[in-house]
C-alpha cells in the first residue's frame, strides 16, 4: 500500500512538471516572456515583474510604479492628496476590480472611509487588507486607530503588539499607533 502511494505521488509530480513545462513558453522563469503570452494577440502584454505584488515575501513596489500601471490607482492617490475621500474610494474601487488581491488598495479604501467617518466600511477594508497580507503594517496601524475611535482600545493594543512583532527595527506605523493609544488613554483618564 505504501509503495502504491509513493508511486502515485511520484507519477503525479512527473505529470505536473510536464504540464507546467508544456503550458508556459520557454524562458518564463527569467521574466522575459510576457505574462499570458499568446492568449490575446491584440492586447498589450505585461511582464510579470512589471506588476507589483503585495505579499509577505515579495518585493512591494512603490506607489509611483503602481501609478504607471493603473490609472485608477493614480487617480485614487491624487484624490487622497486632495482630501477628496469619496473620489479616492471610487478610484480605488475600480483599481480593486482589476486587482482584488491587493492589500494596499484595500488599505487605502479603508483610510478614505475612515476619513469620511464611515467606520464600518473602513474597518472591513482594513480587515480585508490583513486577510490578503497579514504583515501589512499600514493596515495594522490604521485598523488600530479605527478601533480607538469606536472605543475598542484592547483591540488596538493587540494590533500594536502585532506591529511590535512585525517591525524588527523601529517603524513609523508602530510609533504612530503607540502615540494614538497613549493619547486615547490620556483622554479616557480625564
């Protein structure tokens, strides 16, 4: 029985590697072959490294790179800078339709909702950002600040502890949330 299982596992691995080899054009591991090459010959293709990925182990691209790739992301960042919170939400929601797994977009949407004092949607988007990327420092900070606004300081302190573990060296998000919690406690003790 054990031999049969081992044989089936080896055969499965062989079939998977052959399938992976034949389904991708040569050179895919070097990043010089366009992503989804040949699927739509009329569409502009983009190389894999052109798209920033917000994950724990991947390099997170700067906002400038995102703005070049997604006009809605660029419009959302511009709206945030102009404090047009509703415009930012609309633009980032469009960007999220194209990239629903981007934790940065969810964090920005949550921030705009929080600035509009709509804490329910804000907290929901921050939580979504943390589901997508549990190490997203900005989402930890912003969610902690939102919890302080609704009076849930214990949850904010849990997020501060999580940030302490995430920030191996001093980080701005930890310092900001720590100051916000201290200010909340000073106001609560009056």
